[in-house]
């Protein structure tokens, strides 16, 4: 039974047709984790006992003829900033080293109700702040395509878990590209849904107006199936949309692309983009045209300014959200302190990592008296202009085509001493979060050295179906072998 390269659909089919029990599928996933983890280090917590117990329940339900969900029997992983009742949830931070939530995030409940088996919690940059998964307080995750390189971030653990073949579905969170960039680096499909389409209840917040949970999978159809499970209104999340589409996201994937129009911004072809990525983008545009799409060059004049607005807004919200970690209510507390002020000072200085501290300080400064209007308020005005710019584009075009990142996966340690250079890697992704739009990263080809290169499709508000449709047709046409070297080792 080969489950290393099998998709979510195939694993579910194996289970409901009794070719493999849920225990066998779960055991196989746990065995793959045991083999790959010494090299990849994608997981912070592996839920062996709980996963097998959940699998046994599914086997009993199948034997009893009880109704089963669309993901029944499928092993899945969650980024470790999503709450799991009774399972450690650390945000890859010393601050939450012993935090065991007393409740589930909505997405956790949805996956379990659909019959998925949660096998582990994946590594991330601390509190989802970073682009390499090197900012974790516990370990550095490696890219399954090249173990000397990073998997991207902040959802690098989830991307690496899928690329290594340990699971066929992992959830990530995307604040400024944190699903799409690691998906591109690791050669998997990653979808950042429209803001509010998937509940954020139980997601430990970084920047509340930007954060969005989404799926990372081996192929586009699995991504659509996962979104069917995750999308929907949640009364516990005040930002949850009440008017989300009700049709399945798998409907219409097979339809031709004839007549659809894509915008290819000239700003996405600028100097500074790796020549290998530029080549894959041009090849992608040509392939889409051969499939019947019309590709036209447009301009997004605010695209260069979005990065500064993003880092001001996200850092300001992080400063506010992380104020709750003070050593009093829960989380890390120093062993000795003489007064309340020293307790808070020691808690935050000892338990937060350097990147988290950097963003808290930037955000606090931007919100402080005398600087609010000069920085934060102006950033919000620019955010509105970016949103209006996209609205104008989508009045004419079905989607926007572009790269995910300007560079191939970084070598480990390459960017750690230059955070500003690392921030520039988000230039093609942050505008999507500022505008609250959906976007998808799809493997579009490979560099000459064999590293995956992702292409990005950006859609209008609640236009996930269009993104999945175009991505599916491109995926079927390209027919790429996306089995990473680490996954191939497991197959031997």
C-alpha cells in the first residue's frame, strides 16, 4: 500500500472501499513521519495515540454502516497556531511551550467532522512571523526538495509535511503570503481564501485583519475538496462571511478556459526577479494562452508600496494581539521576579524571539501618540487604494497572473542576518492580504537545479472557483512529477 504519493481522494477511496482501514492509513502516515522527521523536522507534535484512537473510531463507523464524511480516513496535519483540544499548541514559541488548549479551533472541528485523522502539529516561524521557518523556538525545518534550503514560511512545516509525503493535506495560515510562499518553495498547492471565508476562531492571532487559514495539498482537486470542508459561516468568528458560495469548489474544474482573461502586471516582470522564475512565468502565460485564455499586460502602480503598508499594519496588530502574553494569565512565567513590572519585562524578554520582538516594537511605535497619523493611518489609506486597484482590474479580468516570490528557496541561514532583505521576498503576496482577496500558489515548473517554482493566481472577492478551475487545467496540462527527493527516499 503506497500512501506516500497518494492524494487525499485516493486515501479516502481506499478507506471507504475497504482496501485499507483507517488504522492502516494512519499507521502508514506515522511511520513516514518517523522516517522523514530526522531530516525534515516538519512536526512539533506527533499525535500517535490520539490519531490511532480516532482511526479506530472511523473503522468502527464504517463497519457499522454509519455515515462518513468526505475526508474519512485521511491523515492530516495542522500548523501549530491552531488550537487543538488536549493537544499542545505552541505557536513555535517559548511563550506557549506548555499551552494545551481546552477547546478546538473551528477548522479542527470541521476536519474531524469530515472524518480526517489529525496526526500532528507542524512547525512554523514563531507566532507566524517569518518567511523561512527558521524563527521557530524549537527547530529549523528543511525543504524536502533540498535539505540545505528552507521550506519557506511561516507555514513551512505544513508545506514540508505535504512535500515529504507524510500527509496529503495540511493546514496553514496566511498573513502576507505564509501559505503561498512555502507552497511555492516546496512544490505543493497552497490556497489563501478570501478573508472571512474560512473561520479564524481558534487561530492564535498575529494580525487579525490579515490572517486567513487555508489548505496545502498535493494537487488542485484535493485543495478544492478541502475548501468544501473548511468554507462556511462561523458565528464565533465576527469576521466570518455570511454569504459564502454554497456550490462545491470541485464543480466546473473540467471546463475549458476558452474566453477567460488574465491580467499579467508589468510590475510582476520587473528587474530583481530570478531568471528561472521569470522563465517559468513566461512559459505559464504561453501555456494558458494555448488553453484558450487571453493574457494581457496591465499595471498595478501601488504594488511596490504595499509592502511598507503591510509591515506597518501587521506589526501594529501584532503589538496589540501579543500584549496578552504578560506572564500573568497563561503562558511563560519567569522563575523569579520582584514586582509586577519585572514579571512582565522578564516574561516578554525571555519568551519572545528576536523577530517577534522586532515586530512588536515596530507596531508599538507606529501606534504611539504623534506617529499614528504619520504611519498607521497612512498605511490604512494605502490599503484602501490597493483594494480599489484590484477592484478595477477584476471588473475586466477573471484573475491576475504573477510569481509567488522573486527568488528560489533560500539556503538555510542566508537571510537570517538581513531581515529587510527577507521582507522584500513578500512583495508579490502581501497586497492580496491587504485587499482580503483569494490567491493560489501552483507548481509551474522547475529551476535548472531541480527546485520547484510556484506561480500565483489572484482572484476577485469570493472567486476561489475561478482560481481552482484555471489552476486545475494548467496542472493537468503540465503533468509535473512533484515527488520530492525525500518522498522518493521513503518509496525505496
